[in-house]
């Protein structure tokens, strides 16, 4: 179970001046939000600015540190924060700081290929419920083994994007050459392992960049490396790479990720209290599968590892279709499980509907509502949208679960006095509720019931076909 | 002071006066103040410098002060930071990782689907689901006794998204043929037949006709069967009563009972003729408990009930299914008896998602986007504790089966060299 603090425990370490610089009315209000993880501690400027509070700050940071540390890399406006997890199971408390998704490039790709891939990362955008889903950055791999060549590619990439990146090599010389070029962009360094950890630790200190600790398939070594890096070098901005298997053994990776995160949170293992890195891109090492098959499996590995605690993922595919499920799942799983995904039931106006405008019915699952609304708006149709209380579930499930019923629709028609609002007395059901049409016609005596499309994207086509002005009057008065 | 001590002290002072640097170890100076007297050099333009180093015994960072002394006076000059100490030879601190000890005490019941000749049926094999005593893929705790199972869906009327219709071709018009292709061509080892046309809101196909469809499918394929009804609580009681009788001995799974049904009446024929049942709850743990309890009160033991907590499509509520399933499975493992039943998921619901069906070419070819959407939905349910998947697309089914088969195999451990080539290889 998550460790929950009470506001007083935190308040002790705040300035207690109620200065309001953080935007809260009082230090106590700030304390309450801080324990709910609704504000970040950096908002309390005096605490960081005034040396008198130095010891308070130190204690406070220790107190509020989540069992999985927050690690930052990159620079504003594209700075990425990963980790910061308080719970194993999402229903206990919202997972914070979305898994970062990084796309790889390497220093032996030709210039066009690099530009194309960087452009893809810069421009990838999928809009869902009014939100833009994007990719976080790049993983730049050193394939050549030549420090100068790698550094040159890194500096080219820096000109092409302001998004963060990971410098990937096990050779400290290669890493240092690139860090000289890139240190101001605060890249994530990949990686310290059993062979190079002392040298790479010094790079992490010298260039002030966070560091990935890699111990593929060897959790004993992983803990040993973390302990050594902490105690010998004082490092704390770490990311863990337990290794990602390919083929059948991917299920062992899922198991290991689960064990590591469980140990960090439920058993308080501080050596494992850092973000986890997964590399779905390993599937591209498979020589036998077709590129399509690899992209398909890479996508599934990415979604699986995201469900099982990966805080950062490195992927190779730059097709939209394998990235789409991953990025949508990320958007879903990082929502607050306490907030119902619903909108208020009732009658909504889209555009400026009048007595001749179509009347559509749908459920109150937020996503359903926004999809229908977006599609009707995009089609430039003025319409009435009657939203039935389906307890926040989709129309299809709500029909099966008897939450989207003819009774409820008939009641709403009464409640909102729709016989007065529209002259045509026609109601359009969603396609998934087709089976209600007969029953609803019986209930709403002099009404017509139309069965609309299943997908709201087809509403435009549907309305264009059936909404004939001679029957329903002009759509709009203009 | 005694003479010999005095002499020794004088010798010491002489020694100090010639020394460039004095290091005192194991000396305790018990004083509130320490006064160091400098003798400035005679030439005023050449001040003398003294370095004073204060170093704690613990080896922590030391303080170095530089004092400038001239005939005009003494002043402290700040020193440039000391060059970093030569790295001490450091060794790897070796520690072990202990796999977590889990608090789970409960065990999920094992449900058998289908019956061979020796068990009184006509199926070629049986399938077992459930039986685990940990969360899915917590392989450090257990390898589950039965890997998860994926079916292929067959409908009693041509109802499937285009990418699936294209795969089956004409077979989609005949449920028996559809089932045969699913088994023979696509390797399904269990079929989920959905008699959707019996829905009074669709075709209201009579019970007797539905029974014929079931008989045809049982003839056409020898794999175990899940049979879904209309979703109408009254019609399904009639339907299950008849179908349970005509399929007696086959250990069919009837899909599904819901809270708005007369559960006792629905369960009676299923129990009497030796079948199993799916209990369908709607993303609500209390509803799930209630329903399972009622099914048990109606006479079905745990090992004949499968719970379907409802699967929303990826992007359309899957996260609620995910968390409810996880809560149900955790609760069962922590000892909640009524929830100690396997869970199933209609992952084919994924096809309700626009991203799965859309023709929009900018989203990539839907021939692969569709099955990927379905299998992604299924994997999410799998990781939350689902044991049985009802699936539409053969490719998606095969992917879930790949995960299931991996559980039974001796798997290759990760080799460091092999893994590290993800960084250094061209691909």
C-alpha cells in the first residue's frame, strides 16, 4: 500500500510564512496539495532560495521522496520527468509521470534517414479527446564505435530537434566525446555496466547528467551497481535497465520488471527505487521475422512493459500503426482512476440547433461524448445531442448492461421537452443501440426512430443521406 | 618540569622550527582557542604564506586555509578549490536481490471446458483455465498450472469487421463452416459461438433454430465450445434451458448470466447437464461479487464459473477494466472466496474502437492495425488477470497463444552480449 503522509508532517518543514508565492493561500494548503502530489515542491520558492531553510528543505525532500525517484533529463520546454511512482497497482493511487517513449537512431544511418526519423519524432501527433499525444525524444546509438563520428551525429541531431535524447554506448570515450557537445541539453547517459561503471560514473558527475545502470538479466548485479554508484560516487539520478528479452523470454522480462517494482515499493528496497527502462527495440535483432512482424511484436512488448512499470521505453519502429496502441494505452493508464470518465447527462447543443436540426442520442462515457461532439462539429452540422446517463460506460457495453435503455431515452425526451424543441419528432439512435429501436418506437408514440451509424465518424454521411430538407425543414435558418 | 623532559621538549621545538610541514596525528588539543603565531619575513614586498589544513578524522572533506603574513599584518586568502583527489580505488559492493515475498494465500479455481468420449462428451480434447495463485507473469512466484486460453469467435449471422470478413470469405455466412475454418485453417482449439441473432431486438431467432445451429457447429468441429446467447435476460433463460439439454455431457460454457436475470432459473439447466457458465458483470467489483455469490447459491461450484468483468476497448475504457480486473484478482488472492474464479475477456470488443476499424490510411493498413488493436486490448486484460480470451481475429488469437506457449517452454535466459547489441547493431 502507498505511504501516505499527513499535512502536518510536511508543514513542519515549510517556511510557515503563508507568503503565497506558490499560489496557495497558506503553507498548510500547500502541504495538503504536496502530499496529494498535486503540486511539486519546487513551487515553494523561499524554501530553495533562502539558505535559512536549507536544513528544512533537506529533511522535506527526504520525507516526500516517492519510493521510485523522479528523474529529469532534457531541457525545457521538452524536459522529461520519469519515475516518481508511489504504488504498484494503479487503482491505489494515480500513476504519475507518463512513460517516456524514445525512438532510436544510430551514427551509421545516412543523413536523410536520420533527418526523416528525427522529423517523425518531432511531428508525431495523435489527437484524442482534445489532447495531443506525442513522442518524447530520441535514443542515439553509437554503432561505429568512433567517438568523433558519434559526437558529430549528436550535434547534428541537436540542430534538428529540441527534444531530449539518450546517448547510448558502453564506451566511456564515446560517451564523453558526445557529452562535451551535448552537456547543456542534459541527455540521459546509457549506460554504466559491470565493466565501465567507474568511468561512466565520473562522466555523470562531471557533466551533471542522469545515468542508466545496465545489468541485463542480473538483478544481483543491478543492485550491486546501484549501491556502488550511490556509495562511492554519491549518484542518485539513476535509471535501471534490467534488460529486455526477445522472443518467448519476454515473459521473463515482464516478471522481472514486476519483481523489481514490487520490491522497490512494497518492500521499500531503496536500491531499486529508480525508474525502469525497457527496450522493445530488441525485437529488431531478430533476423528471421519480417519488418511488419517485428513492428507488431515491438508494439505488444511496449504496451506490456508499460502495464508492468516501465518508465521509459526505446522503440525502433517509425510507422504510426505500431505506435498508436502504445501511446493510447499510455494516455489511458496514466489517468486518475478515481475520476469517472463521464460527462453530465443532459441535452447539449452542438453549433446553433433549431427546431429543424437533427436530434442525436448517445451515452455519457466521456470519450463517446467527445467523439460524437467532435465529429458533428467537424461535419458542420447543428444538432441536439441528448446524453443519457450510462454510468460512464460506452454505448455498446451500456446496451448490453442495460444502462442505455428505451425507458431512459423516453424519460429524457419528456424531461427536456423535446417534442417542443424539434418539429420533426425524429430521434437518431447510435448504431450499437439498434436493438432498442422497436421498443423505443412503441414508447414514443408519434416519434420516428432512426438507427444511425455505429461510428460517429459516419454521422455526416448518414445525415447527408437521410436529413432531406423537404421532410425535416432547412437545417439552419441562415 | 624534570630535566630530561625539558630537554626533549626543546629538541622537539628545534625540530619543528626547521620543518616545512608538521603533521600531528593522535594529538588531542584541548583548547577553546588555538593561536598560531607567524613570523613574517623581513622583506615587506615578499609576504610569507602558510597553509593551514583542518581535516576531520572521518576522512570527510577537509578545509584548507591560506594565510598571508607580512609586516603589515596577517590576512586570510581564499584558496582555489583543491584539485579533485585522485580517485580512490573503488570496488563493486556486491549485494544480492531477494525476490519479493508475496502476501497471497488464495488460489483461483480451475475450470474444465469440454468433455471427451471418456468424460461423456464428443470433444477431441478438454481445456482447463485458471488455477493460479499469483498475479499473471509473476513468474518468480509461480508458473501457473494452466496458461491462458484464446478462442476464435463465430457468429450465427455474418457480423464481423471487414478485415475479419476478408479472412473468412464466404464461410462467414454459415456458422458451422466459419467454425470449421477457424479450427482447421487458423488452428483454434476452442470456439466461442455467439447466437446474436436470437436477440429479440435483432432477428429473434427461435430457440429451436438456435439449437440446430449449435448441433451443426458441434458436428463441424470437435473442439470445446463456449455458447453465447442474445443478451436478453428472458430469452437467454429459455435459450440456455434448451441448449443445455441438447448439449448435455459436452461441458459447454454458457455465456452469460447477469444480475438482471432470474439466476436460479438460468443456472438450473446448466448445473443439471454438467456445463459451466460465464458471469458477466459491468466494470464493478461489487457487482462481480454479487453475481458470483448468486451463481454459487444457485448450486454452481467455483470450478464451474468464469467471471467476465467486461472489457472496454483500448482507448474506450480499457483502463477501467484493467483496474477492476486487477482488484478482483488481488482480492481473490488475498482470500475473497467468491472471486476465486477464472476471469474472461471479450477482447473482440476492441473492434469497437475507431483506431481498429478506421479506413484512414494515415493510421496505417487496417489489416494489421485491427488485429494489433485487439491483441493489445487482450494483453492489457491478460496482465490484469484474465485467463480466457474470446477473440475475433486469428492473428490476434495466435499472439495470445504465443504468450501462453512461452509459459510451458524452457526459455533462453538473457545473455549480456546478445542484449547489448541492441545498442551496437545496425537494424
